[in-house]
C-alpha cells in the first residue's frame, strides 16, 4: 500500500501545481461541454476520498467531519465563485487528509470495514486496500478532467 499512497500524493501534488498555474477566474470557469470546473474537480477528490474511506466503510457515521462535503460531493455542481482562501484550504486538505488516511491505515483503523458497492461501477469493495486503490484511480480521473478543462480554457483566450 505504500506505493499506492505514494501515487495518490504524487497526483495531488501535480493537481496542486495545475491549480497554482491558473487564475481564480480560470479555476472557476465552467468550460463548454462540462457541468463543473477545475476547482470543483479538485475539491471533489478531497471530499470523495474521505467519504469512501471513512463513511462508506462504516468507520465513521456522520459526514460532519468532511469539510466542504455538500459543495463537492458526487452529483453536486459549482454554485458560487470559489475564493483564494477556499482554494488554499482545499490544497491543504488534499495533503493533510491523505496523510491522516495513511496514518489511520498504519494504525489499523480500517482492519474491519463494512463492504459496499460503488455507485459508479457497482463493484463491491470488501477491503480498505481496494477502496484506497480505487481512490487513486478516482483522483487521476478528475485530474485528467481538470487538464482537459484547462486546455479548453487556455484555447478560448
């Protein structure tokens, strides 16, 4: 799992670098053909990972610990202009939440989880290793969306 955590951290650092190369206006722009924007995709990976690993597994039962849960959860869409303060907070959370997940994993917090089927694929996740591996792929999917959105935004200049 050490390698999987490494990949997640690398993707999140690359995503942070992508954010740092754009203006707030670009982060908030919803390109043609999309129903979300770059900052939504970034916020979504932060929120979704916590939801998948702690809530869906039954480790936690209340989403109140997930900052921005309602704003970036699956099925949500951007409803306001995200400020620099929120962007900075999401960047911090992207790193800190993965570090905490890795610590909790090492401490055995996830030794017994409730299996669940993913909404997107209907695949049953029976172990935390499966869930964390899924998270890595999910992060990369949304990073890819953000790269495509950046390309469209930059071509519209």
